[in-house]
């Protein structure tokens, strides 16, 4: 059984969804340490003025925030960031071929007011997976699975609890992944290779690393052809 384990992220890029498509079970790694400046609460979209960051504000407790798990991070609702993010996305993609198709889904996201960041981003990710036609992947949260150990040992424990024997992993993990430990427990390892074709974008030059929203708005139901069907 193929398994992918990734931290929940805010409207991720297409490579994230390629990994979901490869997985029989996809695990949101929601109980590991939150990282500021990463992709947990921010991503980029293309606009007429260039690439723009969208960042969800979270309640910060200084250095303590860095020691907290992702699933404990609370969204800060002291400012109307949700309406601002929606306005930026709508203005950026109003002229896109499939804007009207996805506008209701966008608005449903930004009308909600969840307390926890992970609840918001996980729902978005699962909604987008559905829009991409991913129907057979089972979604879990790591916090729902009892595991032991740290680093690769914890990963092995999680994979064993799920019953996975094949782990699909992004190339950034090569610097710390103990492949021998996985193999010793009967788990094979597959490294992702991200090589995707360009697609039409509203505001050149082409940027391959923006949020999946860009690909959806521009290609609609053809989006999978630019990810795993390429």
C-alpha cells in the first residue's frame, strides 16, 4: 500500500497534489512542529503586478510558537485577512477561463471562520483533490494515529500503524531520511520527481511554483494533464 505523509499547507502547488494522487493513504502530518516562514500558512498567486504572497495570520506566542505542533496553531481573526485573500484571488483570476467554475468554492472557503489553521488548510486541500478527480485516496491526520519515536523511527511507526509498505517522499527529505531503516522494516521508498509541462498563465513569465489555484483557473478539468498525466 502506497502512503504519503506531508505537513498540511495553504493552497499548495501542483506537486503536493501529485503526491496525493500517488497515495492509497495520504496522511496530513499535523502533529509535528510548526515552522514559521514555511508553507503552513502562506502561498503565492500570480497577479498583474507580479507574484504575491498570501499569508494567514496566526496567534504567536514568541519562541513558544516554534515548539508547538501544527494542529495547535490558531488563526488570528483580529483582522479581515480572509476577505483580503479572496479579493486578491478574485482580482488576479477574474479573467481566467475557469474562474466562474471555481468562484463558489473559493467563496465557501473564505466565508468560514475555523479556530485552527490545520482545519482550514486541510479542508481546502481535500476540496482541491476532489476537483482534480482524486477519489480513491484515503485521508488521515497523523494526530489520529498512535505512534512512537522521533524522526525516521516515528515515520516507520506511523507507516506500520497504517499498514503501508511503500512510502512516496519528496526529494527535500533526502538530507535526513534513513532509507535503510525503512527497508529494514519492509518499507520501500520512492522519491518524487517534479517535472511538469508549462501551461498558459495570465501574467508572464511562467512561474511553475505558484498555488494550485493558478493551474485550476487556467485549465479547469484539464489540470491533471499538467500534473500526473503529463
